[in-house]
C-alpha cells in the first residue's frame, strides 16, 4: 500500500480538520484508551497515532468524512494491537497505591477503586462494549460498527459485563 503524504493543496484543509477533531475528541479518546491500556502515556501515544492516521487519511482525500466512530474504532484497534504485543488483553485498574498518589480514601473513592478492580476482571470484548455504550454514550449500533460486530452482540457483551460487575462489586460490599 502506498503511503499518502499531504500535498501543498490539501495540507491546509487537513490541518484545519485535524485541529477540529483533536479539540473535540482528544481528551475523551485518551481517557477511553487509558482505560484499555492502563498507562496514560501509552494512551496519549495511541491517541496521537489515531490523529496522525486521520491526518494521513484526510490529506489523501480531503472530502472523506471522518466521524468519532472512525476515531474510536481506530483507537480500539490500536489499543488491542498494543495489548496483544504486550500479551495483556484486559482493562487495567487504577493503582491501588492511593496513599502514594494522595487520593482521599472515602466511600466514593473506595467505590471507584472497587469499580476499577471489577472492570479489570472483564474480558476485553465485554469491557470495550461496556465502555463504548455507557462511558462514551454510543448506541449499540454505533458500538457494533466500531467493534466490527452486531448490535445484538454488543448488547449481549454489555449484559454479561454488567452481570460480572455486579457480582464482583457484591464481593467487595
């Protein structure tokens, strides 16, 4: 496959569109990826790779529409590829070393840490479906397009994930 580099004609269009995409989606996309890979620095690298891929795509065809779904699907694929290379496919919880991090230990933060632990026990496909539908607000149909599956499969994964989360959270109660 031939590499696409921006031409002098398409570069201003590509720059403007990418700047708008970055402003609108960078923070949410990086948080989403961080939940998958567990490392904020790696998450930012993956998010930047996604925006660079978007730039190359727009530079090659300035009229091609790039949606948030395209960004999240590319980010999900890049994160899964990273995790496969590392041989870890799961959502990683926050560090439990809250005293070093200076987190306040109260009921709310304890519940958040318990939820992070519960999320780490979910298989990658269930965690991705749950994050896309509940955290980022995509419909089952949109999440299915991002994950490359059907809307029914997404709903089933979310149902299984919620069942697992309830069971794990009940253990910690």
